[in-house]
């Protein structure tokens, strides 16, 4: 008595279909699917932005160290 049998769930499903109709349920399902898909794409977009920012930062560090090396070499050749 604590759990519902398959017949209980079929009756509940039939009532839900009668109340809301199949078109509204189909639209609800597709809207929910699009929301989940958009959320996943948004999460991937954030990871991509973070990776892009870290690669830009690493490139800036490499450029600075290269510039410092060039400046040191020029100052040593002048001396």
C-alpha cells in the first residue's frame, strides 16, 4: 500500500493528458529540452572563455619576458 502500482501511474497520466492536452505537454517537453541544452552550451561557453583568458595571459607573460630579454641584450651590446 506504500508504493503505487503501474495502474495508479497510468490513471494519473491519463488525467494529466486530459487536463493539459497533448499539445501543451509536447510544448512543455520541448521547452524543457531547449532550456537544458542552452544551459549546457552556456557552461561550455564559460569554460571556453576561461581557457581563452588564460591563454591570452600566458601569451602576455611570454611577450613581456621576450621584450625584457631583448632589452637586456641591447643594453649589454651598448656597454
